């Protein structure tokens, strides 16, 4: 069976667990899912790169949550996380890579977006894998 990698953060465990459940439910219909946990959003792409160097995956789905705080940390982490995932997608252009790191201002926004974004992005990974298989 073909494999996909789900890389997730360790922050906001309850919400990440929900994101994992949704993603696995959708993806396991077509793929074997392997998971890896990064300490935070900043480390997501480095862990994915390490895993991609060791094994062949058809796709990678990133799961994470970044909530704005009172300092510039949010801007720095969200910008670097998205940049590094984008760079990874450029380097591993033959692998379908989808970023489902949700950046929000507050808990209410997170709850609004968590389910729908995760479903949409898990399905987007399947679509991108299929497109890259043609």
C-alpha cells in the first residue's frame, strides 16, 4: 500500500488529536498513514525532510496550530513555518505536500476552522497525489 506522512506539532494536543483523527479517517481509505511529531511548528519541515530522506512517501500533510500572542513571536513562527514548508515542496516536487498549519487570532477562530480546514486539506492531499501520479 502507498504511504503518506502526517507531520504534526506537539502543541495544543487535544486539537491536534482531533486533526489527526480527521486526517487519518480520510487518508486511510487510500493510503497507509505514518505519523511523526515535531516539538513545534518551526520544526515541522526539518522533521519532514529527515523522514523523506529515509523513506518514500507519496504525500506529506502538515498539521499544526499557531495562535497569536502578545509578541512578534506569532509572526516570526508563522512566516518561517510557511516558508520552510514551501521550500520543502519545491525541493521534493515529486511528493504531494499540503500545509494544514492553522494560524489564528484566538480559540474561537481555531474552532471555526479546525474541522473544515483539516477535511479540506486531507482531501487536497489525495487530489494532489492523484494529479502527480498522472
